[in-house]
C-alpha cells in the first residue's frame, strides 16, 4: 500500500514512473523537455505549462464557482501571493473589463 499524502485536493503522486513510484521533479522536467522538442514547440517548459494552467484557471474560475484560493490549492502553493505571481495579465481583457464599468 502506498503512503499517500494529500497534495492540494489530490492524493499521491500525479505522475507515476514505470516502476510504480512517484516521478522525481527532474524527471518530470526532462519528460516535458523531450516532449516539447518532439512536438517542435520552442520556448516551452514544464514551468511554462504550469504558468499557463494557473493563468487559465484564474481566468475561468468564475465559471466553476471557484475562487483564487481554489487555484492556489490546485497549484500546491502555500501562499496566495505565489499563485498571483503565476497569473499573466491580458491587456485586451483589462480594456474590456473597464469598458463594462
């Protein structure tokens, strides 16, 4: 039986190695490097994917009735300030928001 620890709302490793254990952080990074290279994606990294996920989750949280705290939990951040640093701004969306006011 696995010794499962809570990770946000998930339990246990998100990515499992071929041997059945948790994939080490460097192995995850290397996996994404090779995957993005194979797909011909330039400038992408495991971290850019994480940033994109957090930004998209923050932009769509209202659709699911969520809060930024929920995004923080999914990201596994201890601090909401850390989560906020991951969220990219969108000038066009800011203009649309101001126009609505």
